[in-house]
């Protein structure tokens, strides 16, 4: 299988703080990669660099064959990548359906009837078609996060990035969102997710990546969580399971 995302010796600092200290990671088409680690280990920064929300200091990132650098076509990159954050970032003055069709009609220049059909399909996929005329404030946090996922899926990305998407939700709502993500994984979507949900990572991921001090400290199949090789990973697993 081909690599659709490649990070090679990626380094990133904010002022005097080194956040990424030489991250190398290859993600294959259809693979589900769970990035775990303590707060401040560089997990979310790595995702933001892949989507070029942050510029790297050195190293290289490649997404679907395109080098993510100053010369890259951001429109193509954002077409290939969908990203969902902890915050839902929905437009409060637009209905659920309008939140999803906006990008299709404005960015993709798609006719409204076609965009409406895609919105219907994506809302059905996340179990919210019945709420298409609702406004974000009328939805629970879990429902809003599912709309955010549907909005990203509507753009037909090749890779989905999820950054701690359940961390602000209570357990019941977390389950709603994880179920949608699990269905995406079963459907063959390439996914890179930063998560603190260890059980979900163990159940759904093909590759688990433990980051520590801005580096990939250990990586492998979910079974590595049962037998950590380093004290740092052993301590992390012990305090999170």
C-alpha cells in the first residue's frame, strides 16, 4: 500500500520551546493511526503541521504526493485533507445543512441541489439527517461534533485528521462520536487521530504512535500497549488504562 502521508524528521519550535524534535511517520492508504501521549508531547502540533496550519522549521511533510511547503497549493491540500477539532467551529447563524453545504457551494462551486444531496448523505451517515434544519445551539455537543465530521466528509477528503474531538464531551456523547469514527474506519477512510481514548485506539487503530518530548517514542500495532518497551510508555499506559 502506498503512503498517503509522510513526515520525515519534522521539527517545530515556538520561540525557545521545541515542540517537535524530529518526527518521522508514514501513513498508508486506509490506515487508522492513533497518536497518544501526555499533554504537551507535540501530538496536536503534528496534526496542525500536516494541514499546514503551522509551518515546520525543518524536515518534510508530504500529503497525497504533494510536498507541504511554501510552494504547495493550499487548495489542493485542504481538498485532500479533512480536519475536525475539539471545538466544533460551526457557524451559529446557519442551519446544520447550511453549515455542510457552504464549503461545497463556495469552495467547490457546486450547484446547490447537488450540495444538498451530499449534505443529506453525510448527515445520514452520522445519524443526524432529521436535524438538518436545526441550528447548532439546538444540538448537544455530541451532535455538533457529528455535524463537524459530516461537514469535513462532504468535501470528500482522502485523509481525515481528528484532534481530540471527544475531549470536551461527556461519556455518553463521546460514545456517539466514536461510533461515527469507527464506521469511517470500517469504510476504509485513512485517519490520523490524536486521542486520549485508549480503548478506542486499541479497538480501531491499525497503528498506535506514542509521542513523548516531541518525538515518536514507540509505535506499532495496538498490542504495544500491552508490553511497552520504555519506562515512559509504561508509565503513560499505566496512568491511562
